[in-house]
């Protein structure tokens, strides 16, 4: 028996498989969850189908071939996989993997709110250029509402009262505003 070389893998599964008020997935998958994880770990990126040799899988996992076939039947019965026999192996389609990955990426993109402010908008509003890195850092660190408040504060100061630059004043105000906001917050 040969063991596969040790390497780390990262699997992405829906939380609902692990957490369910009535433990439906635990009851349906039973010990077949190990075969399910085995299948997920062998899928190529963007694919949802692979050829499985139950005998080889059993050897790799350290269980009899019959156990692999039982687990596969359990997973098929409850529609976690589709399986079709081919010449000496089983073509297994892990249901919904490619679709779910695409949907997850789309949901993540939709969940990330679009930023109103960009570096170009801030440079235009402040009337200064040359501080791109500082403005990018501000946009990565602070939410739009904090940027808006600091920008309005920086624009309210007359030019003759600004010591260094309007951008420096803006950065000072946003840092001061966020520190003041967090220390004055009654919830903390």
C-alpha cells in the first residue's frame, strides 16, 4: 500500500453542510463524509467530475473497497454525487461544485460594496496630485463615510490657513476622526 505524499489542501464547502438544526447532512452522509472530502480534494480547479477507482481509493484511504462502494451509494442516494460506471472505474460528478464556486464568487463580488471615492476623485476634490500612495492607503483603511467627513473638513479650511497641503490636512483629519470616534464610542 502506498501513501500519497503529505501536502496541505484547502477545501471550500458550504457552511450548511456542517451546521444544520436537525443534523440532516450528518445523518445522510454518515461516514461517507470521508469519501466526499476525498472526492473534493481530488477535483481539479473548475471541474466537478472525476474518475474514481474504488479499489485504489480504498487503498489510499485505508478502508476496504466495499466500504468505498457503500459510501458512494450513500452519497448517491442523498444526491451529493452522481455516479456512472465506466470501464473499471466510476465517473463521479460532485453535485453543484462548479456552479456553487461560481455563485460564491458572484455573491462575494455583490457583497463587497462599491466604493464611492477613488484616488482620482480625492485628488480632484483636494486640488492636489502626487500623494497617490497615501490616498490609496486611506481608501484601503477607512470607509466612505469617514472619508467624506474628513474631506468636507479639509475643504472647509481656507487655503491661507493650511500649513503643508490640503492632502496632508485631509489625512490628519481622517486619522483624528477615526481615533476620536473609537475612543468616544459609548459601546466600547
